[in-house]
C-alpha cells in the first residue's frame, strides 16, 4: 500500500493520518500542517474511515440481482428504519454481492457533503470512504468490541455493527447478546484503544460462557485498521452520485484556466442561442411545455398525459381523502403524547415524522428511568410505544420512539 494514504475522522472532527511511508500523525481539524500533508498525498490513493455512528447499517433481502435496480429499491425498503425523508440519505452496497441478503450502508447526504467539503479545503479528494465500525476482519462466532475514549463500537459480522457512547457500552452489549437467544458469539475480541490508565470496562459484565480476549492496538487504532485493510472490502460510500473521480494528472493543471475560459464562452453562446430560440416560439408552445413540466413534477408516477387538468383534479381529490384520515390519526397520537409529556418538563422534542399511521419522535430526556416512565405513561393512554434507540449523550439521553394506535 505504498501509494495509499489513510485518514480516520473522529466525532470531534480531529484526524488520524497514516502516510504512505508508515508515518502516523494525529491532527486537529484546523492544524496548519494539513496543507503540507495534502501535497504529500497528491497523486496517491486516499482512504477515509468515518465514525460508525455516522451511518446506518442494515441487511435487506433482495430477490433481484441487477445492481442498479437494487439501489433503486433499497430506499423504499428502509424508509421505516430512517428518520426523515429517504431522499435526504445516500445508500451504498458492497462491490461484490454474494447472496440475496444485501448489506446496506446509509448516511445523511448533509453529513457526507460536509466530510467531502472539509477534505476539499485541503485539496484532499478520497477514492474510498467507509465506516470504521466494519473495517476489521470479523471471524465466525466472534464479535469485535472496540473501546475508545468517547465512542465505542461492536462489530457482530462483516457488515453488522453498532456504535454507542463508551459510558453506555456495557449495557448495550448485554442487550445485544440477550437478543441473540443463545445463538451469539463464542468469543468477544475486546480491543481497548483508550488512553493509558483508563478504568477497565466489561470486567463485571455477565458474559455467560462467552470467552473474552483483551488487547490494545500497537500504536493507534488507525494503524490496526490499515494493517487489516483489504482492497475492495467493506462498503465504499463513494458510489452513485458520489462516485470518486480518478486522481488528476498534475501536468494538466496549467491548462485549467484556459479550459475554464473556453467553457464560459461556450456557455454564454449556448445561453444566447437558447434565449433566441424561445423568444421566437409561439405562446401556445410555451404554455404547452409549462403544463407538461408542472404535470411531470406533480405526478411523476403517471406516465401518460391525456387530460392534464382532469388527471390532476382526480389526484388532488384522492389526496384530500387520504389526508383526512391520516391527519386525524396524527392529531390523536400527538394529543395523547403531549399529555404524557406534561409530567416531565425535561423532555425536549427534536423531530417528528408521520408515515402510514405511525409517528416517529426524536427527543432528549434527562435519564433512562425518565424515558421508561414516559413509555409507560404513553402506553396507558391507549397507544403502543417502541423505543427504537436510546443513547446517553452528555447529561441527557437522546432517544427515538415509534408510536402508533393499538391495533
């Protein structure tokens, strides 16, 4: 890997960098020496490891084998597992697919855009971006548990992992083991990458017959990731709209200004020609084109346009009918939930999403006991509550609830 540079991005946006000559460097986001390192990376392949908490990992059964069709179907298959519109997420799958169970990695487009923009500030353009939580080899019947100062991760298989605050690791690990119903791992491979002198973790955990082996990375966790990195392994997020460009030939850079000027001139000529064309077009043709555009934007699933006004009126009537029922369900759920909230003034709502009779709520609450009390109160009001996730962040617990009426 002499021509490859590895960078690991942490939750606080600090960087670990492993250069092609074997030199390992720890840098802050604003470190001035990044400019010099960017020059050292020029012309080399760049691999980026991002925090596992930045992504959502899932396994999705897909009977189709066409890669393009799989990527088109995945957002709709996972929309109930994600908070927000699926259009705001980017989805990636492995380069090689070996079964109908497709590993999927989803990430917020805003987060991926931020990562790429921060790297571009220093002229760093990666060819691979992957989650660090699935970057280690995972043996059959073995889970990797990576402990760090702020955030830790548990890798259950090649493409299955979760990340939590280190303070909550033991509790979440015990719950994950209980969910296996006795079919869990035979061994926990615990890799403690915290600072020297840190208090031992997972010492008092009830692991049953599971063997626990402990080790520390030789220098940094990044070096361990680099040592085990295999070309084409894992899930590279840079695919589809984010597909990486090849490293540019530096000798061509001197022609960039001239090429940019030529592109501007051609663009001006093209705009002038288009404007002239439309200026001589008849008003009827313009109105017809506008109707087609509005129709396609409003009803993209209708392939045949016969009577635009009638077709759009029918669709609006159908939407009104469905929204009345859905709106009533949403208002009923929120009314009961708001009454349950009144007993705890520490609750802070961060997001609400309604779909198919279910309300997904993101909130912050003072502790796990208060969260359980809120769940019981909502259940008593005639609703069903499912705690989708809960993690201690600082002095509060961030949770995601799914609430629906009792069936």
